[in-house]
C-alpha cells in the first residue's frame, strides 16, 4: 500500500503545474503585446476631421407665390443635393414670413428668425427666395422652377386631364375668384396651430380674419373677412380649417368657402396649385 503522505502530494503537484502553465501563458501574452508594439507596423494615421455640412447649398425647390416684402439681394444659384428642399414661401413686409422646407425627416414650416436645423437660421423671407445664416455664413437661396414633365402616353394624358378638370373646375353657379394654393405649404402650417391662430379668430357666425397679413393675402382675404362654411361644413373652431379646407386640397378636391366681407355675402374657391398648374 502507498503511504498517506504520497497520495496527498499529487493534488499539490497538479496545482503547481497548472499555476506554472498559467503564468507561462500570461508571460507569453505580455511578451507578444510589447513585441508587436516595438517591432510591428506603424498604425495608420486617423483621417482629418470633416467640417460640418452646409445645408444651404442643398436647398432648392419649386416656385411659389408670396407677398412682396423688402428688396432681396441677388441670390446665387445653389446645387441640389440630398432631400433638402425649399418648397415655398409667403413673404411679409421687412423680410418676415414663413418658408416651408422639406428635410430628410419630413416637411417643416419655419418663421423668419427661427432655426431650420442645427446652426442654420432663417434670416429673412422674400417673394423669390430666402436668406439663411448657415454655420455663420449668410447665403441667399432662390426658388427654382420645377423640371418639365416628360411626355405621357395618350391614355395616361386623358386620365390626367380628366383628373385636372375635376380638381380645378369651379362648381356650377360659382362666380367668385379662384385661388391656387400649395396644399403642402398649408399642411406644414396646419402642423403648427399657432400659425392659424395668428390668422383666424373664432366667434359667433364663423372664423374671422384678424388683419391684412401676408398669410391672409395668400388666401385672397382681408382683415375683417369672415368664413362660415367650407364645402357645406360649418367653420366654428380654428381646428375646423384642417378637416374642411386643408385635407380636401391635399386630396386635389376644390374647396368652396362661403362667408362675408364688409357685412355682405362673399365666396372664395381654393384649388391645389400642384394639380392646377
């Protein structure tokens, strides 16, 4: 039989072997690391920092209507890049007003003096474009005409003509003025209720126009005009404008608004400018 002392020595010997092997592995890793640092190839240099992107050169879009404001400085042509666009404007006196931009995140309506994006501020709105302060640099961005559409097949053209007639035709018996408005611009305005509340005030008998602003002029209205119905739907609250006027225009449906001017009956017909160009 093996003595008890000999049987107890084997676990200690095994533990010593394992510890020695672990120490050898650790030493090999340390030597490999410092050997690579000393004799390995040099690390590739880091690329230089890229200057922040400019958004102003990427902004352009379709022409829009607006009220004449302060004289605008000549705007240099800007290339079209990415999905950033200036969709439209309506200007007020002294460079005030609104501009609708389409950013990668969606349309956004900006009032003069507010930020379009980080480090990009809308300085002024003119009838033919806007002035931006882009990362400290002032740029003038002009509205541009959309590209001419490509010829369509005869059947498609007939369908398009029929749809245009339905979207732009005045209803029977209507004799008043017709106003072409950009539905996307109105949608952007509708996303900011304060914009409509700055134009309209709810009262007995409909929605009244507050004053002769550029917004009111775009809709062919004057201070004191009152809207009572849109396509037969009563206009009671400011929020009714979105359901009764904006949404039908987006769907290329004409909107007939009834109301009063100077106490006398008046009517306005609004159509989508995109469908009735």
